[in-house]
């Protein structure tokens, strides 16, 4: 009976990790790790191999890199400033609380547009960077979703085989 409860919690952790993709306050990767650790300590501590643990660790690093590199690539390519990048980060955090989940799109866009205009850029240049921030967000979110699916797949593969 306890195993069923643990499995329900593990599956809930995995599902809620995807909610964190559009609601950044929820720590997606930590929820996946919570499910894996719950399985290890609550159900079977001998099931997952060092290969599974290593792959999950490497995928976690890749998940953080994907988000960072997407932002860096698109914002730099559009000519964004460090202030624009900071504004995007603040916008994601604030946007999580303002009209979620749309706030994570609208608020960073508006803040980046404002920050870039404060850097004496034209409206068109500022708008270009703001749109690049949106593309970076969507690209990073897609990459993170795929990596999270792979992490869950690695876990399931480790449990079954």
C-alpha cells in the first residue's frame, strides 16, 4: 500500500515538473529529482545503477545549460545589453506572479523593451531584443521539456531494466 502512495507521489512530481516550464517558480528539475530520490529511498534502493544516476546528473547540467545558452544566443544575436538580460530574468520572476502563465511572456518582453530603450537604443532595436528574449524563452522551454522527458525516460528505463 505504501508503494502505491510513493508511486502516486513520484508520478505527481514528474507531472508538476512540466508545470514549472511555464511557471518558473516551480523548480522543475528538483521535482524530477524528488521523484527519483523518493523511489530510491522509499521503494527500492538497489534498483538504479550508477549509470542511471550519472545520466540523470549529466542531463540536469544539460538542462541548466540549455536554458542559459538559449538566452545567451538569442539575446546576444539581437544585440541585447546586460541590462536587457537582467530585465528578462527579473521579468520571468515577477511575471510568474502577474497573470500566470501569460506573465512570463508579457512582463519580460515589456521589461526588456524598457531596459533596452533606457540604453539609448531605438524602439525598433529594443523591440528586436525583446522579441529575441521571447524566442529564447520558448526555445529554452522546449529544450527543457525534451530534457525532462529524457530524464523521466532514463529513470523508467533504470527501474524496468
